[in-house]
C-alpha cells in the first residue's frame, strides 16, 4: 500500500512541478489584437457581431485556454457572453449566458480568436441561443480531454458554419471528431 501511495505522491509532485515550469518559462503570448475594435465601438454599430475569445488560466497558460463567445444582434447595443462551465458537482456541462462580463478577465487575460460582423454573426447568435436545448454533451464534463468549454466552442462553430481554427491549447476542441 505504501508503494502505491508513494507512486501517486511522486506523480502528483511531478505534475505540480511540470505546471509550475510550464507556467513560468513559456510565454503565453496573446496574438496581435490591433485589427479588433473595442466592444464599446462595436456596440453602437447597427450590425450583428460575434466573437470567439480565449484566455489562459494562471500557470497553465501555454498548455490550455478557456474559450467563449460574445455576440450582439443587429441594432442592439447589448452583448451577451456564452460558454460552458462545469456544474457545482463537477460532472455536468452547463451552457451559461452572461455568467461573466463579455471580456471579463480570466487568468492571464483574454484575447479575440476570431470575429464575424453582419449576417454570419446572426447565425452564430441563433446557434448559441438554441444550444441550451441542443448541445449534445450537456450531461458530461471532463476538464482534460473533453467534453468541456472548448468542445462547446468547436461545436457551436461547426453548427454555425464558421470556419475558425481554435488555438492548439483549446484542449477538448477535437472531442466531437473523436466520438
């Protein structure tokens, strides 16, 4: 029994060390954001807007990101944030609307992955609003391989016909293609 416990302890410490080293020595560089207007400018636009955001949690920045959507309808000034979070028991996915502010900080800061303005953005908003009922993985959640927030983001992109490459660190984005 002691050998098994020691092995688990060593693996745990190695995992913590790996996270620390990864978080300290790899720069989770945020891509250039110059081409994206601030949400305050887009709010007064008469066009629909859809954005995919990503943010890296502390210490895991180079390894994993959390992704979400921010959308507004044409002729509206209000943005909504859509994403999946795990329920309080840690097992079920929960599609959430406006749990946090649109660009609310998460970990090492958020950045825009992609943006759509116009009719294509309305399609993304439609998929997001229907996802409360139609997201197929709402009964399961797994932080590492998925389904998780990145599985949800990729699923929404696929349903909306929006060809966006989520970052490599969006662990779980390939869950649907593997199952």
